[in-house]
C-alpha cells in the first residue's frame, strides 16, 4: 500500500524532534513578545493622551524596542537550526538515492527509464525550500493567531465569538479544498516530469529530430504534454483562489467586527482609546498571520507533492540479500540450473520453461541461440541480477539464495552489450572503487594495449572521461569494459559481444588470454565470432533447450 505524502512528511520531521522543538520554543517566545508589543503601545498612547512625559514613558519605549530586537535574535536562531536541517535533508536523500538506485530490482527497472527516475531528486530542493516556511513562518503564524485571540478576549469577552468564527472559517476552507489541492498538485507534477522526460528523449536522440524537424513531432508531443500540465495547473490554481476567497471573507468579517464592536465598546466606556488601538494592532497581526498561513498552504502542497514524487523512488523494491554463506574464492565457479522458469512481467510466454543446465569449474562456455531465445537473460540470471520464478540455481553446489550477494558479486565479472562507461576518470571506470594494486592495473592496461592510448591523454589513466565515453572509439570503450571485469580476477566471467568492435588480431589475442587455462575462472560468452567457438569447451544452444 502506498504511503500518503503527509505520513512521509511526519516521518521526516520525526528525525529532527529536538531541532523542531527548539524552533517551536523560539516561535512561542516570538509570538508572546510580538503580542506584548500592542500592550506596550497601548500604555504609551495612554501616557501621550494624558499629556505627561515621564520616565515611565521612556522605559516603555525602550521595552518595546527591546522586544523587537529580541524577536529578531530569536528568528536568527531559528534560521540557523532550519539551515542545519536543510543541509542534512539534502545529504540524507542524496545518499539514499545513491544507495537505492544500484539495488533496485531489475524487474522494477524494466518498467521504467532509470535516468528519468533520478529527476525526482530535484524535489529534494522543493522540500529544502519549503521547510523554512513551514517550520518558521507557518508555526509563528499559528502561535500569533492563537495568542492574539486570547489577548483579544481580555479586552472583551465578545471577541470570543470572533475567535470561534476564525477557527470555523479556516477549518471549512481546508476541509473543502485541502484534499483536492493536494490531488491537483500531484497531477500537475506528474505532467511536469512527463514533459522533462520527453525533452530528455529529444536531447538523447538529437540527430534524429534534427533530420526530421520539419515534421514537428517533438513540438507536437511537447504541446500535448504542456496542455495537460496547464490544465492541471489551472485546476490547482482554482483551489488556491477559492482558499484566498475564504481569506478575503475572513478579513472583511474580522475588520468589520472590530470596527463595529470596538467602536460600540469605546462609546459605551467599556474600552478606552488605547485599548482600541491595541486591539486594532492585534487584529492586524492576526490578519497578517492568517494571510501567511494561506500563502504557506501552497508551499505545503508543493512539499507534500515532492514527498509523493520522492516516494516513487524510495518505494521501489530492492534486491534482497538474505543469504549468509561467503563465496569460496579459491577456485572457479561451477554452475547448475534445475528446471528454471523465468520470463518478463505481463508476458505470458516464458523465456525459460523448466530449463536445466550444468557448467563445470573452469569451463569455457559459448551461448548460442536465435534472437529472443534468452541469451542475455541467461547471463543476467547466472549473474544474480535477474530473478527466476521457479526452479533452482546452484553455485559450487550451493543454492544461489544461500549466498551473501555482496560476496558473490565481488567474484563475478560481467560485461553486457550496453555501454556502462560513467562520468569519471579512466582509472575509476576500470576499478569502480575497488582496491587494485598499481602493478596489476598496469598489467591489464598493457594487455589491452590501452597504455599507448593513455600516453596521449593529458593526465594519462587519471584523465577525465564523459558519460558513455563520449568522443571515445567503440573499440576503446570495449577495452575499458574488459579491463573492468578482469582486473580483480573473478571466478566467473560473463561476456556479451564484448569484443565486437576490436580488430581481428586484437580479438584473437584477448580471447587467447581469457581462455588460457592458467586463469582460475569459468567463462560464459555470447558471440558469433568464430574464434570464441573454437576456444570454448562447451556449447549451450538455448534455441534447442527451450523447445
């Protein structure tokens, strides 16, 4: 069941109980000091009205100014606390995203576009932006309204009616429009992300749209999505307008009540002119506070919508790591599959239906099969990143699920067909954070003839490379990926068309190295290159196995 945005909001705030307690204590004092100012002003007016200039008058002026200074200092303290929370929230979500994204199950990622998913991180900035208004402005406004109504009742019990009317009006406003406001805000946000995703697609295949720009598909789809966004934005704006109408009605009611009731009480001698002025100041403060609440409501909608968007990422299922067995990394892996069933979500036909296989230690296996026979899925299954629905998978005669996945992944080298070069240095792209001796790194670089390539780079192997290896040849990208998978001498090597763009003599030399029996690893490869087939000791034809 999906967690409501408001629950996510309270869950986050619960992490900062002590900090929020301090903010509210400061807000309480600020509210009290602000509402004591009208009382001081009332006394000052009474002194001026009497025509006396005494030391008491000077002291009252000093007290009022001191009160203003104190509220300023307390507000600075509030801002410092909120800034600390903002920084912590940013860091917390940054690491949460970084931790979760690699662990999201492949079945979940199969339904979405992962880079578009990360766009939701920008809603963390919305939360950061909204926290000061909610924790400082909103809380201070509520305190000022509360204490202002109490203070008004001291002047006259008739103002109790005013307080009740205010509470009822605000309750009706939020009861009628609250849920709809959040709903329209979420719909508006979905269209916003849909538009960003589409613009990213246009940027990703820029050349295609450049060649076919005259047909205006990119503009037409942008127009359709923008129209939906504006429609939902208009619906959300209507909710905000209705809430503001309630506020205007409240302002007319409260001002009219003060003028009529206050004037009557002054005429009847039940309230002096100083008290009337003080009550007017309090009323102005209450109106200002209610206006601040109404303005903050839009930010609250934005923050709750941000939690809904972030929750879309944090709710995705992660890979389970329930095993405790550590991998025996003293020898190559053996693999065994018994009546494996596996397929894609929402597709009836199974990729594998009661499929069994066996691969001995140090075997060199070639996977063959027609397009769609499941060669890529097979590699993903034995790599442990794609789940099986039924059957059993064994590694070294031990069920796969019994292993600690982190221990298992450390001993598997995988090179799939898609480009896995990320933004960073060449060294980082090869080691991926693993501790590797410099001597071993140089040996692999020399083996793949990358040493001459690094020689012409400004900072050698520590030179920066852009995402997806922009401006690198496809052969160089494949060499970097091969270096990544063999650098830590894995016990299972899984390769998918990993030498496709290399020259023939380079392919043969690297294949000879990988297939050499001196290496204590098991190799499973997908390729139509004849030399792979020549050097392999076993062939698994998935076209025949799935018939």
